[in-house]
């Protein structure tokens, strides 16, 4: 038995002797592997963040270019609105019954229609809120008048038409708004 036990002990000692050596050799290597794996994970995370940031910058730049194309003509269009207003005033001031003014009125009307159509081509839309409820986002009330035949808080007169550019308010409509008649206290 002692002969058989001896080789078993020798193998056990060899295993014990190898284990510390391999453990000692693996320990610094394993620590380095763990360190590198952690570095790889953090670099992947950083790479994803940088890619997301780049995509966000690209998307914002595309949106800015799109807005510049849409609203680049805003100042120019706003200046042209006074021309449309003056054409409307000229047509309203002329007497349509006067035969000598009819050719001039026809010319003004054709010019006005061509001008408004040209504005529409560039998404400048006219808003005529007559009869509609007052909307403070689109209208600017210049006065309130009692109007028993109109709904309270509705537009009863348009002083100056409003305009939008691609759905964005370019100029609010100047309007007169109806208000309900004051209630008379019959008990007094």
C-alpha cells in the first residue's frame, strides 16, 4: 500500500505545485484580459454615443436647411404684403359704376389676382376670418363691438387680411370682434 500511496502523493504534490504556478501565471493574464474586456465595452459604448451624436447633428442640419428653404423668403414675402394691401385699397376706393374707371378696375383686379396667385406658389396663403370665431394665434383684435346678430367672440369685420407662410403666421389679420350685448338688470 505504501508503494501505491507514494505515486498518488507524488501526483498530488505535482498538482499542488502546478496549481500555484498556473494560478500565478493566469492571475496577471486574467486580470489583463478583464481589464481589456472592460476597455472594449467602454470604447463600444463611447463609439455608439459618438455615432448617435453625429446622427443628431446631421438630422438637425437637415432640419435647419429645410427650414431655411421654407422660410428663407419670409422677410421678402412680408414686404410684398403691403403691395397686396394697396391693390385691395385701390380697388375698394374706385367707383365700379363709373364707366371710365372700369378698364382701370379690371387691370387692378387682374394684377391683384396674379399677385395673390404668385404668393400662393410660394406657400403664402391669405386668411380671411370673416364670420369665424376669433383666434388669438391668427388674428389681432383692434376693437370689440356689440353685435346682436353675430355669435359672441366672432370676427364681424376684417380691416386687414392675415397671411401664413407654410402654415406659420406671417402677419395676423386685423379684425373687429363681436361681443354680447350687456345684460340689463331688470330687478333694479
